[in-house]
C-alpha cells in the first residue's frame, strides 16, 4: 500500500501522539520492588500515610476478592486510598479538574519473589505553574511514602 503525503503525515502525527500518551502514563507511575513481606509493606504504607497527615479513607482487597471468586492462585493485591483535605482544597482551588486524582492511592502487589509498592503521581509539567508547584510537593510526599514502605530502614521517612 502506498500512502500519499497527507496520509503519511496523519499516520505519523497519530503515532507520535500515541507514543507520547503512553510515555506520559508510565511517567505517572512510581513503584519499587522489595523483599519485605506483603504484610510489612501494607503496615509500613499505612504508617507512612498517617505520618504525612493523610487519612486512610478506604482499602480495596482486590487480590482477596479475586481469590474468593475461585482463582485461589491469584496474588495478593491491596489498594490503600487516602486524602489530605488541606492539600486537596489547595489543589482544587487552582485546578478543579484535578479532582480526578483524588483520592491518592498506594498499591501493593505480591509475587513469589518480591512485593511491589507503587502510586500514581500527579502531572507536574503542565501549562499551569501554580498547579505544577503543588503537584511537585504532593509527588515528593508520595515518593517518600513509597520509599518508606519498600525500605528495610525504619528511619527514612522524611517529614514534610
């Protein structure tokens, strides 16, 4: 099949936009693998959340729910949902559409060899400098929570 000039540029542009979209999503996920036990990672995540003045608002036991449906070999997966109303208010005053990033979450996934703990970061390279600054602050806190949950060192939690 031979493409004309317009078709070539259209396909090229669509491909670039697709690749940029995929790259952006990958950059929004921050995760670390650890040899710690699943339960210790859950407990350390809970501790990091509360120590950073967030409130845990829900827990989703995804792995257990799938196991209860009959797939007993499915790995444990937890999602901890949490919020800080002061940070949420600050963020939403600047960019109301960012409600889609609330609540924040930490995911914990078990495997045979390691546990993965991760979170979804907030975009911090936008056309809104004020929101970028807020996002960088929140992302710094989220990074520290994940690093603490994955670490064997109980003293690494950075207070903000």
